[in-house]
């Protein structure tokens, strides 16, 4: 009897991974911005067409790649962020799995142009549905440009699940907000259908960043919270009890600069308002936690928004106590 178990080809494996990593155009925006930030970029130019379904282009001024690295970057599990199993327990970068670019390239027409500061000329790589051409020498500025066209062109069933253009654009802009709120020294310009929809320069601090994204009125009203020390530090801007929302949409949590979702931290923050706001209300919250990378596991899900703390009670207690102290001051 013939063997029933088969080893999947790399193309099929990447297509499967894309189902987890690439949900919509905003997923592409997220992965490309994270790569740019990991490369030390301080200025980003993002171009979108049709909500990102037709085009997502991210140009950065980071370190760039040589032709050898450019060829490897779309191979499955190829990454510059980790080298051995031990590195998984002290991850300090945004990306590390080596899945994003191969997954994106497997369901789109992708072009990557990159040049390092020490190179006179850069290199360009093309990939359509996982089929690669190049790299070949090409002129371009220092940094990397990744152009992703016709997302899900070879997965018609997935493309049917895309929402209206306005909805997909909204998700892309929310992704930009989540990634750049904790990065006040990074400038970004976002164009949609060749029209500017967002342009922000570097800001001095977290309050300046909140002012840029959410307006002067909210930024001025927020209370500044600091707490912890050593391997666990907290900085936050929180709304006074008079500034609440009916939903949690203006609650942003960041761990070592990474946007995360964690119900226990949200509960800890809201518990600090006990007796000060109605149970149905949600405080405005911008919370940044810096912790020893070895004390947290970010390798929980491909989207990297879920984490596990080694000592969750310690983090919970710090969040609650620091915010409560400021509210009652």
C-alpha cells in the first residue's frame, strides 16, 4: 500500500502560512512596517491603492540588504533576528519567525528593492505567487522598498472576503497607529489612491505622539503615569475619570514597543478606576510596558499580539497600583 503521508512543498506550506499571517491588506502593512522598524528606519513612505488590495508599498530609510540577503529574505524561516533556540526566550525585535515575506509573496505579486549605505547600487527581486526572479542589480535609495500588488490574486476565495475599500483603508491606518504610537522619533506619510491621507513628523515623546494621532484636546487631558524600575518599567497616559468611552477602542497596550492584546492588563487598568467610573465605561489608556525579554514569551501566535508573562501577577499589580496612585493623587 502506498504511503498516505506526504511532505508539503514549500509553495503549499507558504500558502498555508499566509492564511494565518496575511488576513487582509492591513496584515501586509503591519509586517512591512515591522521589518522597516527592525532595520532602523526613521522615515516611512506608504502607498496604498484600493484599500491596499491593489497595492501596498512601504519604502523605508533603514539599513537595506545586499543581494545575498535579498535572495534569502523570501525563503521560509529565513530571518536575521534569531539564530538558535535560546534566542526565542529573549526576543527584542518585532519579527523573528521568518514567515511574513514568504507568505506575502506566495499570495501576491511582490517586488523588493534594497540598497545598503556602503553599496553604490542596490538589487531588485521579483516574486509572483511564490515564483522568484532575480535578484538583479538596480538603482535605488538607501533602504528598502517592498511593493505588494494584487493581494490574493491566486486565492480567489480569500479575495472575496475583502471588505469595502474604505473599510480596508481604515484597518491599514489603524495598523499604522498601533505600530507608530510607541515610536515617536519615526516619521511617516501614507498615500491612498495617490492622495495623502496621513503625514506625521517625529514627536518629542508619547504625549506628542498621542496629540498627533488623537488631537490636542485628548492629549492635554491625559494623566502621566510612571512606575516600576529595573527589569519592569511602566509609562502610561491615562484619562481622568471624567474622560471615558463607551467602547475600548481608545485603549492601546504596548510591550517592549510591540502592540499587544491582553485582557488581564486591560482589567488591571480598569480596576484602578474602581469606584471612580461606572462599570460600563472604558477609560482612555495608552500603556507602555518595558520588561526583560526573557520574562515574556511573544512566540504564541503568528500575529505576535498575544503574549505570556512569566510573572503575570507582578505586571498586573504594577499596572493597577501605578494608575491608581496617579488617579488618587
